[in-house]
C-alpha cells in the first residue's frame, strides 16, 4: 500500500467516523478484534471480550500479551490517525505496568501523546475495563515517525 493510499484511508475514516476499514488493514488489530470510537478530539479503543484472548481460564482473565498488544496497537493507531503522516509509525520501545487482572470483559484504552518530534513520538496508554479511574495496565511507547 502506498503512503498516499494510507493517507486517504485515514481521511475517509475521519470523515465518516468509521474506523473499521482502517483497522481491518492491520492484521493483529483484526485478529484480536480492536475497535475504536472517536469522541471529539479523543479516541477510545475497545477490545471486545473474546474467548480466544483468554490466558487464564480459571479466573477467566485476558492473556497479558493480548493486553500489551492491544495497548501497543492503540498507541500506533492513535499516532497514525492524528499525526498527519502518511506511513505507519514503527515501534522503538514499549514498557507496560500490569496493575490488576484483565478479566474476561470488554477492555478499553485511551492514549495521550506526550511528545511528538520530527523523528520520535512518545505515547502514554491507559487500559481499563469497568472504570477508567481503575486501570488494569498503563504503558509507555516510543515510535519512530519519520519517513522509513
């Protein structure tokens, strides 16, 4: 896919407020079922409960890798949708803090860009399930955002 096509997909998603076609282009986002909703200038990502994402069937609880992958992809997609660059950001570093078990229910994530320079962007991600004030995990991500 060319950079121009990616820019066009992002523009169409913003205009229609439908990000599903854009999310379907990212294989891992499609695999775990990431969805997103734009609320003004904010974007909330949703990981619907799915039996395939369970890591501990006893609780049941989500697999920690699924939670981390969801948060990393939320940060990458957030940058793609708001930074105005025609290519996908590339992950440099990802650090996650698991705060409580991610039970088998819908999980949400919100991102905040701490800094976006010409080459690197820093993003903070918070994931929660029932109450945003009680996060299940937080993460810090660094992305390369300049031309590949």
